[in-house]
C-alpha cells in the first residue's frame, strides 16, 4: 500500500502539532457531504441572486450570481452585508436541524484534542460547533 504523505510532510505535521501550530482551513464543501448535505457556496450565491430582485426590485451587477465571496464583498462595500445579504437574502432554514457529517466530527475532534491550534472556516453553518457539543466539547476554547 502506498503512503498518503511522505515522511518529510509527516514530520512537519507532527512538529506543528507538538508546537501547537497546526492550523486547519475549511471551505463550504465540508458541509456538502451527507448527512449534512448543505448546498454548495455557488448554489447559495445563485439563490441569493435570484431573491435580490424580489426583495429590492433591482438587479445585481453582472458576474456576482455565482460567487458567495463576490456577493459578500459587494454588500460589504455598500454597507448592506448584515441587513440585506445575511438577514434577507440567505435562506437560513437550510442550515437548521442538519446533522454534522464525518468531516465536522473530525474537525471537532482535532479542536477538542488540541491537535489544531486554530480552525478557519468559511462555512455559514454551525455544524463544527454542533459536532463538538455532541462529542462533549461544548466550548472549543480553553
């Protein structure tokens, strides 16, 4: 069986863990796997772009409909990130009552065991936190 990582990378990872310096970056794809099955960032952006004209009566500039990051930047620049984008355009019902998947559980275990010093997530959901609570880690911070 071939190794997934070479010895040099393994040694660097272990040194990062020992030095409390391992950082994990998680994207929206983490929540796409079953049983969470949350829509992709692109699908969420497209849904927001469809809702915008219904709410405001105007259309968004070209090129924003497929990128959640571009939409967030657009609304941030207009001082509408919270009140329009987050509170009116994102359908939060999709994020409720979804179970965490194996990826969320792994991230929560890494945090709870202090293997990772920090996890940065672009996710809108709270499934990592829910996974941590289910593992008996109600507060991920010391």
